[in-house]
């Protein structure tokens, strides 16, 4: 079974600075996808970025980039130039390609951006 | 494009009562998901529909939870009878066929069982 680990305590980040959120995963399947979602206080989950296990390059989407280190089984999210609106919970998730297609989430990282 | 709609947004019930949640996915999305998110945790999948058929309900407590998706569009999730540990946010999400990696979530229903 797949497992996602997010263990960082809540983080305070200065506006305009970069922040890295750690995520490690565990799976025996060779083909899988890694996701990051943002959950603001309003409650909805917002898809940020996706990385496939066979992708050669790290995924990037605007200010979001994923530092994918396959051998270490880590998929850290980097948010550059933090904005006040980035204050939220951030969840790492994984889904194996051949299986039940279930998306498994970590417990999340709390980020607060301060001016 | 309208997003995933859910209602109600908040619900407070007493234990042993029943409750139902409603979800309307994004138009044309074949796959619909119900998640349970307990405070301080990530969402946990309860049930996944492909059109009106169940793909995965292995984590649904079937003795008290039920869900249906008639006509492959709207879906309802029911809890009967509710327990204190069912207090959580219930999230509905949908994705289009062939784009399962990008799930679009609704605002959720916050359930408090007293």
C-alpha cells in the first residue's frame, strides 16, 4: 500500500521569500503519480502540480515547482516568491498507476505567509 | 465553467440521527469521488464512481454509509445512524475521463455530530 509522510510543523514564511514543503512517499509500484494540493481556510482542495514517476524533468507550474528525487522517494514542493494568499494547508498525495487508482493523501503542512 | 457544488455547507446532528449530503460535479465529468477529511488529517477516499457504477468503495463503512449516483451525474452520500467519530468535512471531487490525475474538489460539507 502507498504511504505519504508530511512531518513538518507549521511554518511561517516572509512574503516574497521561497518555501519548501517536504513530502516522502513509499510504494513498491514502479509507476505512480505525485500531486500537491492547496487547501485554504475556505475548505476546497486546489490542485497545484503533478509529477509522474517516469517524468525526466521536475514539474513546474508558475511559482510552484516539484523537487522530485526518485531514489530518495521524496517530492518536495517549492513555492517561490510567497504571497499572502499562499497561506493555507498543503497536501501531498500519491496514486499508483496500476491498481485501485486511489489517491492517498499525507497529513498536510500548514503555511502562514507574513507581510 | 461552474465548479463542483455541494450542499449543505454545514450540518449539525445528534448521534444516531441520519444525514445526507449532495454533490453536483463539473458538467461532463465521468468520475466522482467522496472523501472524508477528519480534522488534522488529509482526505480519505470513501467511494469512487465511474458514471453511475462504483469503482472503489473499499474504505466506505457500509454498515452506516451509503452513496449513489443515479443517472451518472449528481450524487448523494448518506450516513445512518451517525456516530461521534463521523464528525468531519465531506469533500466531493470530480474528474474527466482520461484526466483522472486532476481532480476538482467542491467546498465540502462540515458535519458535526454531538
